C-alpha cells in the first residue's frame, strides 16, 4: 500500500511539474514586430503548434482596427481593403468574405481571464506581413513592409505572360509584389498565381496555387517556389511541391524587374505531369 501511495504521489508531483513547465514555456514565448518586442496583457501560448495571442493587441500593432460582436462571438479586424472575421470556436475564418480554414480556432481562454485569443500567424499574414518562428529563442518574428508595389499580369493557356487582359485566351491574374522589409535594404519580390483547372485524370475541378519569392541582386534573381493543388469542392489540399531557382534576368534595376514567365510555366509542367 505504501508503495502504491508513493507511486501515486510521484505521479501527482510529476504532473504538477509538467504543468508548471508547460505554463512557463507559454509565458516565455516572445513576439517581435520588426525587431521590437510586443507587450501583451496576457501571455501568448501554443495550441496545436500554433501561437495564440490577445486579439486587440495584435490587430492594433499591425495597424488594423478591431471590433468585437458579443452576440455572434465574432472578431472583425480591418486594415485598408482587408477585412478579417474570426468566430470563437470556428475553424473557418473569412478574409474579404472568402473562407479560410484554420489549424486552430480563435477562443476565449479561461487562464487569461476569458480574453479572446487569436492565431497569430493567420492574422499577421492576412494583414500582409511575414511571420517566422525561432525555435531556439521561442520567438515569433513578424516583419512588415517598408514599401510594396503590386503589378497585375495575365497569362495565356500556355503559361506565357501577357500584359493585355483582353488578349488572354484564359485570363489568370498574377499578383506580383516588390518590397523591402522595414530596416533592410534588400530587394525582394513575391508572386502569387491562382488558376483553376479541370483535371481529367481525377475528374475534378482544382485550384492551383503557385507562390514564388526571392531576392534580386546584380541582374540575378534567386528564390523558391511552392505549388499546391486544392480540390475546389471541399478546399482540401491534396498535392504539393516546392523547389528553388536561380536565374539571370534582363532587368538592370530592381524597378525594372517584372514577373518571370519561366517560373509561372512551372505550374503548367507540374499540372501536366499529374
């Protein structure tokens, strides 16, 4: 009996210690915006590998207004033309009325006095910033843009970029951004390309997302691309691939840099192989 009681006592002490360590790890999570720490009135914590933070602080620090509808338990954040809606307990958020599936829902966290906690990465990326996680220091690093330029292109059915929408066989918009991070002097770019295809092999309509990003320096672009296919009927991603590239471009300056048609054609090759 004494041995059993001792075992139960040790188990109880271990569980207390584990809980204490977990709480400590949560309290030690830091969040930085352009290298400056963000102070929250409740400690960030991790759930399902996602960092949750108090809603009002993160929205306002990123330049958005925030409203709370108690009747529907919904958070609404607004910045420029972007409107984000998160409902407590729902894994589906809305960005400009388009549904986005979340790995973890917004929630009222009892350990923080029932504060509304929201997934940091989703909010920050929806407000056009970049988010990185430093595991060594348990730090979430958010980087904003000092400036950004958006250009719009279309490509024909062969993936060739053309500049007149009315000339497109199958108009497909490509969002092309050129930017520098605050505090940096590095010429970066990002292109996001969405297109819809009917894949005969699986007899279903899919959305193909191609995201490329990289750095321009001395007439060369280096970077990486990420491609995924999403079943339009249920918004489930079922095929993904990524890679890196390095190319010499004709642009003599960063201002002259345009989207690279060869990178856009990667999505055509990928589709054709399925």
